[in-house]
């Protein structure tokens, strides 16, 4: 998941958070591998300028989070208090159909390979990424 405040998944997480609701999807334990959009751009540039790179590299930050943690941290950026609501998987299946599979699956992906080549993340933690993206 590429985090950018102008669209995509982060925008969807922000909608309930603005109304002091932390909408945790399913049980909230699914792992979310994410990357700040500036780190993604930097990684592409890094790959273009380092000709010795070969194979597949994962475009994810080094510290994935679970859905509940991500949702709560976004909610805290808007309000010091919030209502935590678990949206059950069955409700997501009714609302989203087959897309519910995507929001409920877990994906713990490693960035170790690109880091071993010398790439450094500007936003390695979700806290740093959200501080940048959701600053007032």
C-alpha cells in the first residue's frame, strides 16, 4: 500500500478518522505492508542509478503494521479521543464484494534486500510517515 494523502488507501482510512471513528477492518490483525510515496519514488530512482541491482525488490517500508494499529494511529492524528469500531468481515463482504479479500488479507513483505544494497528510507516507521502525511 502506497501512502499518499491525495488518494488511495490512506484517504479511505482518513474519512472515518476525521469523524473520530477508528474503523478497524475485520479483526484488525492482518499485516499491512506499506510505503510512503516519497520513499517509493526514491527507491525507483535508487534502482535506476545503481546498475548492479538484479532481481526483484519489494517496495515496502521496513516496519509493517497491523490494520488495527494503522487505523488507531490515523485516528489519533485527528482526535485525542475516538470511537474504535470493528467492521466485521461479513459486513465488508456485503459492502465490498470480492474487494473485501484485499482489505482483509495479511501481507508481511520484507524490504531487507533493497536495504542490503544501501537504500535508506526517509520514513521507515508508520509514525514517521503519518507525521509527515497528516501534519496540520
